């Protein structure tokens, strides 16, 4: 099977933070793969921008290194790499000063070509760069801007950044990336819900008992300690990726896949989240911080040692029990957990259905296990629907819990593309469906801010957990208090 490539119109893409980690690890490899698949139309140019005084040749050499290191370039692809590198230029620009803007302008084509500015920088530079783009006459009719999370660190700072961006770019020209929305299986969640008649009648509190969303990582904070220590898991993962996943599980069917139709529905979910405040935070939140332990067979240091600090109250693990106060979801808890240095790297959504109302089969004291729909976002993307069947053979009516197993990873091997590849092409097409609108980002912060305030009031430090464990025991207690368990049927 091959995938169908729809070409995009020619574009100029300017990457601020062009010598940074995100650019080298994700953006240039993503662009390279789209180019290698012949998705670009000539003349398409990419310009890296940073403060460093490099010339274009030196910059191309650094991108080439990055492609070989992080880009999954296959042997024999040298000519395609060379063709890609020829699209690349570099401008040393002082993002908040006056130097370099003329050179950047000279590298870009005219008004009728799509022009995209990717700000792979800290959020403090989003507003200042947008203003400089305007002041230097770089914002053409087809210009658009792409910003990475985090958009601020709370609702107030996000609103300030959004105001600054909005003073230069119309809302439909601002593309706020949440790369989870570009992941293949996350879109499959929408296909599953809205392209199949089977699930929708069951997709509500009458039939669904609870929902779990886990994003587990084995890595620690790596080289990102300075950023991470000021953020923590709640702001780094919950405010954006995890709440976006929750939204896609919980939304009402949108009128269409039109960007605003989908985002209107997500916004309604965000506004329906039951507030977590000092009154209930102790009962419905758990935060943890990893200590030394074992990860992937190696002993690894604690968070504090990773940071080189004596003390920190930043959480590297968080679990929440969230209610969605509307007709569809009243009384259905959503359990979300995410953490660094957990035993396995995986992201999944588990929809736990209600048990059968009356048992006609003999079973053990726990009764007949309920059906579960497990949507594996990564790795080994796929969907499993756990059903009860009769165990084959003689010996009476014995039941067994087995999965109907659909592995996208096997069925469509090699076809799935990285989230950034998809999202970058969507920007060129001007399709904002998979990007966050201003009001969504701010509504997500309005849910998150009171949780941080509650933690500050409660003044309990994060609970310790050993690296390589599933987080603090309190996270298991959080879900078990409600008579549910975290899904452990991984194989
Ligand atoms: C980023 C977070 O947004 O997502 C990181 O800042 C996290 O801390 C990463 O590691 C996870 O992304 P993925 O695609 O590897 O699951």
C-alpha cells in the first residue's frame, strides 16, 4: 500500500530558533521527509534564523548532520538530502533588535507566495518577534505564524501573548501547535468516533463507566531542566496534550471538520471541566517527583541530581481525576496521568464500558470484566476492543477476556508520518483544524491555574517515586478508591 501525496503550493518557511533542538530534531527532519516524498512545489525555500553568526553553507552543514542523526535518512538518500539542503538559507537576526532583518527580507519571495514564520523559541519572544516582523514589512498577505507550546505559563500570560500575536496576525493566521493533534492515532480517534456508527450510541454516561488517559515516558528531563523546572508535568503535558486528548474523547460530533466547527466543540468541553480547587485537590490530584531508580535496565539519577539542584517542588508526575459536567458525561470520571521516568514509554486512551447488568454465567467473585476500548496512540499504534468470549473446548461454559486487535503499526507499516510533517503541511495549506485556537488555550489554562494555586495552598511537596515505577502509590489509590484500576493489559 502507498500513501497518496497531495502537493502543496510553493512556500517560504522561516524558522526562528533555527539552530535549536526542536528545529534540528523535529522540524528539519519533518520538512526533509515531505520533500523526499515530492510534496513540495518549486520554488520552495526554508530559512533558518538565529543570533549565531553563521553563513548559509555552515548552516546547511549543521542541518545535514541533524538529518543523519535524527532524521531517519536511509542509505542511498544522499541526492535527496542534497536537493533538500539547496532549499535552505540562513540569516543571523537579532530577534529583539535591528540587526539582520534586511538580509532576511532579501531572502524571501514576494506577496503572492505563502510565507510561514515558525517561532521555535521561548514564549517570551513570540510577541516581540511578531512585532518586528510587522515593523520590517515582512507580514505579507499570505503570511502566517506558527508558535509552539507553552503559550505562556498561566491564563494571564497566555492572554498577553495572544494579544501581542493578535495585534499583527489575524486569528486564522496564527497556528498554535500541539503536536499530539498531529499524531496518526489521535486523528484515528476522530475517525473511530465519527466515521463509524457503532460507537456513538454507546458513547455516553449510560454505557461508559470511566475513561483513562496515560502518557508515560521513560526519559527524565534530559537537557531541558531549566525549562522543565519552571513548568512541571501539569503545565508541560496536562495543559495541552492531555487535555486535548480528553477533548477529542469527550466532544460532541462537530458539524464538519472545519477548523472552527471542531474547535467550538473542544472549547465547550474545556468549559465543562469541573473545577479543581483547594477544596477538592487533595482528593482528585496526585503529584510526584522521581528519585533515583532503574530505567530501561540502567540505574538513573533522581530529578534533583538531573537538575543539579538541592531542592525543587516541581512535579515530574501528575494524576488527576476530572469530571466533565454535561449531559453526556455526568458522573463519568476521566483519570489522566503522565510522568517522566516511568517503566514504559506509551500513550493510550482507555474507554471502560459498564459491566453487563445481570450475569447469567458463572464467574469469579469479581464478576464478568467490563468491555474496554484501548486506543494506543504510541508506540505500536492501534486499537484493541476487549470482549468476553467463550473459551473454546469442552469443560462447560468458561469465559475469557480477549482483544479484537487492530494494529495500525502492522497493517499500515511505513505509511504513518511524524506529527510535525502533517502539521507543517497543514500550515502551508492554511488548514487550522489541528491547531489550537486562542480561546481553547486560555480555557485550558483557566482549568489548570486553580490546580497550581491549590497545590501552593496545600503546601505538600510532590510525593517521591522511584524512577522506573508507575509513580507514587497515591496515583494507584486515586483510581482504586473509585473501584477502577489503571489498564495494565499492554502486550
Ligand atoms: C513535549 C513536552 O511537548 O512533549 C516533553 O514538552 C515531552 O516534556 C514531549 O517529552 C512528549 O512528546 P512525544 O511526542 O515524545 O510523546
